[in-house]
C-alpha cells in the first residue's frame, strides 16, 4: 500500500461481514488464512489487495482475532 492510498471498508450488518479493500481496481480472488473467520483477497500476482472478516459482532477488546495474511507484500 502506497502513501495516501485510499482504503475502502464495507460492513454488512445483516451478514455480519466486514470487507477492507486496498485496491478496488484489481481483479481478485479470496484465499483462506489460518483463521476461519478471515479471508485474504489477492490479485492475479498474489499481492494482497484486501481482506474480509466474518462474524464481526463476536469480536471484543478482550477477545480479538488474528490471522496471518500470506499474499505477496506490495
């Protein structure tokens, strides 16, 4: 992610789903991470262009989730 790059964030309350996108121009696919609630979004070169989190309402300060994103760094 470059300096002053716009990040887009969507939250679907009904689906309890959060999506964060660093590059909405890229064609991407979703890949699993080491956390079942988190998916990484990667472009055709394997670069991370975003991520999604399911069951967001279950998160709390005392019980955060973590996941390793394995896509190639920018």
